C-alpha cells in the first residue's frame, strides 16, 4: 500500500514528465521554421548564372577591393565589446513613431520604417527597400537581436507596391516571415542580387515574381529602371558565406533618381557609380553597426557622408540605425556623428522618425528628436 508521500511523489514525477514533454514540444514547435529560414543554395540555371558572374571566383562571390570581415587579431576584442561594452545600446525612452501621412503631391517622397526598411515613392511608383517586420532579425523567433521599436505600420497596411528591392541575404535585410506576408498581400516583383532567388523560391515566392541581377545588370518595372550596382560586403544565412551576391541599387524614373547603398564598407566604387548613374536626388545610406573590428563591411557616419558626395546626391537619408543593436557603439552615436559631419560638409540631411514621410523637394530641418530619448 502506497503512503500519501509516495502518491504525492509519483504524482510529482508525472507532472514533471508532462512538463518536460510540453517544454520539448514547445522547443520543437519554435524550431520548426529554422531550416526554412536558412534558405536554399542556388541550383540549376540559377547556379549556372552564379558561376558565370565576373564577381564569382574560386567558389564564392568577391568584392572588387580586398575585404576582411574580421581582420586578424580582432575577434576577441569584438566579442568582449559586444558582451561587456558599457555604451548605452538602446534609448532610455520609447522611439517615437509616426503614421505616414499623405503625399504633398511631389514626385519623390521617402518613408523610413526602421533599420533599412524604407518606402521610396518615385514618379507615382512605390518601391520598398529591404523589408524586415519581424520582432527579431534571426532564423529563430526566440533568439537574435530584438527590435527596439515596433514597425510604425503593419505589413498589411502598406500601400500597393510596384517593386520590392533586396540588397543581400542577411537576416536584418531579408526576413522570411516578412517575405511570406508580402507574397500574400502584394503582387510586386522582388528584385534581388544573384542567387538570392533560391531563398525566395523556398519560401514559395512564385518564380514569375523573382528578378535576379548581377552587378551592372538592369531591369525596368512599371516604368522605373533598376540597376544592381557594386557594394563592399558579404552574404550568408548559415555557415557557408558568399554563395549569393550583395548589391547597392540605382532606382531611376524619367526625372528622379535614388541611390541605395544596402550594407557596405566604403570603397572607390561609389565614385564610379556616381559618374555612371548620377547625380541622384536622394541617397539612402547605411550608417550604423560599424566597428573597428569590421572596418571593411560597414561604413562609419563620416564614410556615409563621403559616399553621398561620391555618388553626387542631393538629400541624404540615413538608414541601418535605431532599430536593432548590432554593434558595440552607443545607440545614438551614428546619427549624432552623421549630423555633425553633414553640417561640416554642407550636406542636406533628413532624419525622420520611423513612419514619417519626407518630401525630397521640401525636406524638413533636422530637429534632433533622438536626443530627447537617450
């Protein structure tokens, strides 16, 4: 005959087993999407195009300038700075969000949604750049850098798009959940660098909506010309790097032109892009997540201003800051330094709140809004 204590012990063990099984099931459910989020390697005709590219050498895509992701001897310091650095990497108060208003009637507007996600409205057409609406930029929903502010609008409230432009396949620029939502809620094609289409096809984007371009190749969508141009970066969603290409983009209408850097270190290719495709009315330039530990693959704010000048642009819209903490610098450091450098170099700068519409022909003065929340 079992005593009360024995019964309670048996009951406790059963509860523990059930709880353990539930926890394992929850982990399994959470991890179920990770293999798909890693994407797919190019195959078939797509792989043949990759191998024919001048940028693809010795089994991987290469930059035009020698590039190191982590220079020798920097790894330990980078990890130490990321884990134990004392710079405040998020704002003290919530980031102010704005619901986008209607256009004032110009033919070139921009709306920054956060990080590198932005809407370019050019001559009546709408182009969405690097859309990431997920809570984390990661293959798993429970780990990875978390958003510091929500998107100012949900994906399903975006206006009808004419094109969706992707710069490369890193998680903070190419997000599976967002791509799937846009596949269901929009009809616009995805314009991507070589090889990236393999990820999209795995995520059930119709082949008819995927346009892959090598550097200096172009296509026209809804009367807007898109040119994939060079950048200085790298790619990869798992352990193999550089099997897909990265790119900057020229977006050109009949009268207006926009240049988007994607992610890139500074290099002399920007002057060549400016000579071939400029001048531009607007440059959309990456400014955040830089570090002395990876000087070749992301720009400092000072280099962002040089890039803007190299491509011969009128107004500078900074992106890749404020939404995800991806480097050891302080949250507000990139935009503080950019504002200072822009004033010294007499560059016309706009720093909208996430969701705020900017008319490139009548850009608002910088008001330092971010300095009130740090």
